[in-house]
C-alpha cells in the first residue's frame, strides 16, 4: 500500500473511501510539486488512521479490563 501512496496518492485515498481527499489529491497530482505534497499527505493520513485504530483497540481493551474488575 505504501507503493500506491507514493505513485498514486489519489487512488490511495479513493481505496480508503475518502472521496473528497481523493479529488483534492488528484488536483495536486497535476503538477510535480503538488504530487510531492499529495504523496506526503497520503502517507501521513495512512499512519494517522492506523494510529487511531490502535488507540481504539487499546481503549476497548482497557474498558474490558475495568468491567471485569468490577
């Protein structure tokens, strides 16, 4: 998936269901300078989504531990 982030950032956003971000990344990809920013944005967005997912899992585990202790 990192390869898709690097080569086609708009496709990366589209595959994750972020249609508005995909359209904006496509507009940025028209120029070489914009492509660089779209690539960075795509990679950071993927990392952020993964971190948020991990936090949700930890919160659920902590909530489960609190319920089992009561």
